[in-house]
C-alpha cells in the first residue's frame, strides 16, 4: 500500500514526471558520454543538445503524459541504442543497422535476441513502466503549469543553441571533425535513419537504373576443355580461427592437405556488413567508388555476355538487397532459406545442386554459392557430427559462455572446411578446366578481449571483423592451360589485399576482359598493385581501414598477425 501511495503521489506531480521522463530519455546519452571519442567541447555538446531537446519537447504540451505517449517512437530508438551498447560497447545506431532490420528475417533476429536477453530485459524493465506511467498520467490529465513551461521551454532553446555553437569548437578524435547531425545523439540517429531510407529508395530503383548497362565483355581465348568457375561467398568467417592461418586448433584439416590451394595471408574486407561487402565482391564497385552499384550489373552478367551459363545457389534467404537483384540475373537461381520462415538447412544442401547443374547444363558454367557459414547462432550452422569442440551449446551471449561460443564457432569453421573440400572434390571429378574462389563477407567479434564485443556490423569495426580468409583452388586441367596465372597468384599470397579484388580476380581467372576489369586489382596479375586499403564507412565514404576507430587491442592483433597498414 505504501508503494501504491508513493507511486500515485509521483504520477500526480507533473514536475517529478518531467524530471523522470528526461532522465529516462537521457540514459543512452549517459552511456555515449563515456564511450564516444570526443574532446571536452564535444562531450559538453553531447550533453547539452539532448537536454535542450527534451526540455523543449516535454514543455510543448501541458499534458506531460500525452507528450511521452507521442514520443514512444523515441523510446524505441533509445531501446535500440541500448542494445547496440550491449553488443558493441560504443557507437550509435548506424545506417547499416537500420538496413539490417529491413533485410533480416524474423528467425535470424530471434536468434540474436535470444543471445542478448540481458539487454532486452533491461530495455523492457526501463521503458515499459515508463509508457504505463505516461498512460496513467495522460488519463489523469496531469498538467505542467504555465509558469514551469514558460521557464523550461526557453531554457531548452538556449541549450540547443549553445550545443550548436560548441560544435564549431568540438572534435571527434576518430574523424578529426565534429558535426551535430553526425556526432550528437539523438540527432545523429535520425540522420542515419534518413540516410538509410535514401539508400533503400535508390536500391529499390536498381532494376530501372541498371537496365541498359553492359560490360561489353569478351573471352580472350577459347580452349578445348569445358570451363567451370565457382565463387563461394562465406558468411562471418574470420581468419583468426582458421587452422590455415595458424590458429592453434586444426579447424581446416581438409583444406590443409590440398596442394592446389593458394592462400592469401593478409586480406581484409571493405565492409563489416553483408549487404555492402557482398555487393563489392560481386561487382566493380568498391569503397572508393561505391555509388556505381546503383548503375552497374554484377559479375554474373559479365559471364553471361561471354556465353557461360550462370547459376546462383543460396543458403541465405532472399532479403531485398542488391545480392537478390544480382541473383535474379543468373540463368538458374535457387534459395534454400526463406524469409520469415523457420528453415535451417546446412550449407551442404548446395552441393547436390552444384552437381546437378554440372551434369544437366552443357557448356561452360559459372556458379555463385552463397553460404550461411558461421552466422550466429553458431550451434545451428553444423550437423552434430561436426561438434568436435565441446561444450558448444551456449545460447546466451555472456562472458561466462565465451568458451562455449568459441567452441561452436570453431565447429562452424570445421564444417566450412568440409564444405569447401566437397566443392573442390566435385570440381575435380569433372575433369574440367576449373577453379574456385572463396572469401567471407566479414569476420566476427566473439568476446575476444576486455571490450567484450560480439557479432559484427558494429558502427566501428575491429580487427576480428576486418580480417577475412581468402583462397583460390585450381584444378590440374586449369594448371595445364593457365600455369602462369597460378604462379602469379602464388606471388601475391603475402601482399596486403582487400575484398574489392574479388570481382577483378575472378574475371581474370576465366580470362574475361571488359573495360570495367581493373588488372591492378587482379590477384592473378604479376604486377598486382599494392595500394592503401579502404573501408566503406557507415555513410558510404571511403576511409583507410586502419582509420576506422580501431583500438589498441586491434593494433596489437594486427602487429601480431603481421597485417600491413
């Protein structure tokens, strides 16, 4: 009874409600105050702007409960932001996160939410009671006095003005600049939301804006043997946990025994998000010129232009991204995971279909195999016989479960090793002039250091998200026809490379030429050009990958693994 009495007194006091609502809305800012790389003026602006904004918003109407109910969308943004904190320990909701919400199916989202239940519970405990209190106050018509509103509204305006002025003096230590719409919460989140919407609109027009594009591609030679080329797109595989890259566990036993593999030791992705990184691999777009993605077609079209039959096989669901548009350009397209349906096929489902098309379609073939790889929840990515590293049944993302999570992740790599071995086996049995190119879209954080970061697609990447495995396999018949190409690839094994090399390398692998193919980016070119490796940031600007906000822990790992800057 005492609690009910206190609660009623609290709800009936409009000034206390005002303070309560401001504090609840200020919680994400309090976290950012300790994590954002701002100087003192930036920190002050970070505090003054949201305070001024909330003072203004909560004094615009006299019914403060109604005001809070109208601002429920803002609470949803705050909740999302708190989840971002839980996963990454820093940063605001990025453009790519909004796009991921649009392109991630319910089952994938459910797997992640189950793993971060602690943050979900916190959000529910904080924001659901806030909405209930607001509803009660609205119904009771709890009004702020005119005097209070006349004082606090101009105070809010002054704070907003002061924070705007401070932006001219403030500095973001990562970018060297400071802009209110990109650096100050929640203005930056709404800017990112608008940016995401703009990108979504542009991508939805892709079929129209790219319809007249042609590579004008031609095959530079004609050989007697059948040619089959396979591009395997990995998911969330980080090089750090591959035995081939020196990992203490033998997670790649099959590939380690294959002498026809060329392994690239220093490869990084140009994006830590699937929809951008895969787009870069499949097209001539890169971090340096990403805007061409809206006008040009994919590597599938180039192979079609020179007479290859093309096949796109995916163990991911169609999710309305560029990858889907490219897939539909193939002569044959098949998906084995369906948007918002509970399906959990293992990647091996693609193998009999690879064999089927090789047996049933005559002539030269180009395949794109889009795997599900090491996507969380790791335990769901492999059959029980690949549960070599145990225990591996952790469902929740906590420090106490790290060993379980790593065990399960390592099992996914072991399974990927077997999958690639079987792709190679099928190609080898065809006795064709064939080759395979594999790389992953990005890596993954697995609570690796004291930052306790998890997953990928964070506002700022880490070493573990950036460094990816990359390899090529060549058949004996390919070696007979193009021995110099293999020798050139081996020459480039230790050079610093990025995922924008994939498109150009695969075209070169098949001896296909087009004005859009850049020899400087082909790993089969003896004169492969070493250049500054760029990263496509959240607003689609290219920046050197080592200027993406990497921390001391990342630099230590880069030095340890001899990753060049």
